[in-house]
C-alpha cells in the first residue's frame, strides 16, 4: 500500500483478495463510493444547487424531510440497485425495505444506510455524512424486514462518508478501519488514513447537555465528573464537543480519541434515545471496534444487540475503550444500587427514579 497513491478500488481488491466469500463485496463498496461522490457534489453546491431547505413532508421518523434527504436517498438507491450485488436495502428515509426492481438481478448483500446524517445542519453549512452497513443475505427469496434484524457483529462491512472541508470515506471490511480522501480532480478516493487507531484514554466527551435533566444517573455521574475536572475524582480537566452530526463526532474520535454519548432519556421513555441501531449505531460500532475502541448501549456491547425492528433506536456510548468501560461500570453500579456514595443530589430520591426506570 503506497500512502497517497492507493485508490479505494485497489485497496478493496487487496483487502478481499483470496476470500471468495467477499469477492463481490469490493464491487458493492465501489458502488457505494459512486453514490457518495454524487452526494458530495450535491452537498458542496449548497444554495447554488437549489438543494437546501425542507419539504412539506415528514419521514418515517416523524422528522421534516430536507430536500437533500430525498435526493441523497435516491442517489444511494440508484447507484446500488442495478449491479446484481444487493438483495434489498433499508434506508432511514423509507418506512419499508426497498425491493430491488424486477429488471435487475438480486445479489447476496443487504445494505442499510442513513443517506444524510446530520441533515439538520445542512442549511447552516455544517459537516454532514452518509452512514452504511452491509450484511450477507443468505436466503434465495427476496428479503423482508426480518432479513435485516441481525446483530451488528454479523456485519461484513461498514462505513461513512463525511462531507466536510474535504470529503472522506472511512470504512472497514473487518480488517481495521481506514480513511480515504476524495481527490476531485481525478474523481478517486485515495488512501490517506490507513489503520486508524483510537487512544484508550481521552479527556474529550461529546453529548447534548440540554437533555441533562432526562439522563439516567450513570450518565449524570459520568458527565458530572468530567465537568468537575481536576477538582473532582477524575483529577484532570475535560473538554466538550457537540456538532449534532454523528458522523463528524465519530470521525473526530477516530482521529484523536474521545467518547460520544446519546443516551436514552426519560423525556420520551418509549424511545431508547435518538440514534437508530441498524444504520447508525451498528456501522459506527464496527468502525470504532475495528479501530481499537468500544461501542456500547451502556449496559452491553452494541454489536450484540438483537434488533427487533428496522428503525429501532438504541442508547449509544462509543469511543475510547477505558472511558466506555467506566460508563458501563457506572450503569452496573446503578442497576445494583451500588452507586449510592456517588449519586448526584438530583437523583437522591432513588426510589422515585427507580420506579420510573423499571
Ligand atoms: P439529523 O439527521 O436529524 O440532523 O439528526 C442527526 C443525529 O441523528 C446525529 O447525527 C446527531 O448526533 C444527533 O442526531 C443530534 O441530536 P440532537 O439534535 O438531539 O443533538
């Protein structure tokens, strides 16, 4: 691998060479990269492309759709439906799985994606991304929603595109996490960040603190200790970031460490947080683990979660492994009532909260 010379195609051929089971996975990822290039072209035009603004419709998540939500979804479908590699697709923007049109052959892979993550940032020109996950389709018949309900540890590949000052593609096929930068002059992704590795320790955390009053006590405890800095039990100061674009947060963590949290909150106990398992948490979890980090619900490994529906949400804690382990320990101590000496005054009425939490 020549730094600065290796194209995505050459890299994927090398990574999947000799593995017959993965032979056409490289071809699928190259189709995804083609969709990402067209999305990058749309996103970078901004207001000049007439792509900004919202539509008067809501998606399956009950969120107002941005024009680019629809256009980027169409780009992913159009680039990946025809090559005979995919048996079906799940998108954040589609209520039901997308069936491959009859004129195209069906392939051996399932593709789940969020075509434009962080889209609430698009109108204010802040980085956004595309997140994707690849599973194997084992049946002969066309897939249905249950075909996608497999734990994240079964993913064959995962990745994201980050539409920032530069457009990057970061992906894994289970052999490390690697970053590519789009060279617009030649229209190719070039390997620029091989073997990304996350430091086990960090002093940087990312969470939307406006939800603080709705968090469970273990998250309260962890964030409270970070805010206390060197005057508290952590004996060092922390820094906070919140971009409200998961792809940008995860990329920062892959580049320099950190911990990202989007916990469940009592504001809406029906939903376990905001982020979706199949096409946000699971692909990010695979990338993070492949880079030596950890990804958890707070109470267990993300990649072991057994999905129950294609748009289900899940609490997310991911990043530097020692910090994720600490947050998991705080959840264990809370669940068995052993965190009493540390619990914040806000939650001293444990019996009240515990009744709510059960
Ligand atoms: P949008 O795609 O609706 O902008 O949501 C982005 C996101 O799913 C994720 O990328 C962010 O980390 C998170 O939501 C931001 O959520 P808050 O707006 O509640 O901070």
